[in-house]
């Protein structure tokens, strides 16, 4: 009988952040000594289990990575689903929505720090994968200094505020469905052009006939980008280090 893949041993545990916010996490893979950390953040009105297909694929691709799906702290309307900021009485306008995102960032960053400490993995080997609301949070994390991860994957999400500078030295990957009626794909195009013009490292892919869902094509593209893409910043730095030192003028 073949060995059971590690990701079949998924279990829920409760993580306590420094401010005592309890966050359930579905731990998909936990090697004895992790070389990488992959944290998954689900979308609005779902649970951590929604990210399992992507988490399982990444665990199989990166056997030395700790992989965990984090569950959002706030209950949605039906109490069985979760979201990353509190429910509001009405649909918030752009300013109110941006304020909700900013308030959610502190516990979000504390959660990342908790799992980095638990896994023994630093930001340089941490990847964040988010869908919907989770994608917005992983995108916004790139504007924190120092950034908590070297790679982020935003699926069907958008920035709350487009970056004003190119401080992030990692890689941002965008995936979006062209038929997404919840978060229109134009947000991804706008962000991709904006970041490109600032010289930041990114990839962007819009998939036709896909809506606001964790589609199998998204899972495949996530694995491909995180396993094959080499940051342009790393290539530039490697090229510079390989150059012979400049000769001093006599």
C-alpha cells in the first residue's frame, strides 16, 4: 500500500496571536524542520477548508514546506462562514472599505509572525496565498516595512490602495477570472500596469470564463508560479555579484 501523503493528515489547531485573538488553522503539512512556509487565506463567506485544493497541491510540490490554511476571525451572516473584517450594516463605500482593510492588517500580520515563529521560517522563505478578501490582505502586506513574505499570490482580489513606491523587493503574482462579478478583473490589470511602471517584480494572468471561485486553473497556476518563477530582483543581484570588480584608475 502506498504511503499516505502528508497533506491527508490535515488537522485544525488554534493559534493565539500576541493580542490573544484566536485563529483556527487547518495545518496541511508540518515537516519536522520546515524549509519554507506557505500560508493560505480564504475569501469572504467561506472557511479555511476552501483553500484545501490549493494547499494540497502546494504541499505535494514543496514537501519541506509547512503549509497552513488560516481561518478568518469574524463570523459572516450565517455564522458558519468567516470573513477578515466585521460585518457591516450596509455595503461600505470605498473609504469605509479601505478603513476596514487597514484595521484588519494588525492581527493579520501578527498571525503571519506567529506561524513564522512556530515553523522557524523567516520572511525570505515565506509565501502568502490569498483569495478574495484574503488576497487583499496579502497584497497590502507588501506595503509593510519590513515585508512579512518574499512572495505573495493574490487570487481574485485587489489592493485597497495602489502602492505609492517600489519598496517591496519580493514578487507579486496576480490571478483573476475574467467573469468575476465580485471583484472585476480590471483591478488586476490596473495594479499590474502600475507595478510594472514602477519596476516591481510581478506576474499577472487573467483566465477567461472563470468567475469568483477557486478554479482548478488557479490552483495549477499558483503551483507553477511559486515553483518556477525567479524574481527579477534576484536575477539582477546575481548578475551584479558575478561581475568582476571595477579596476581603479592609476
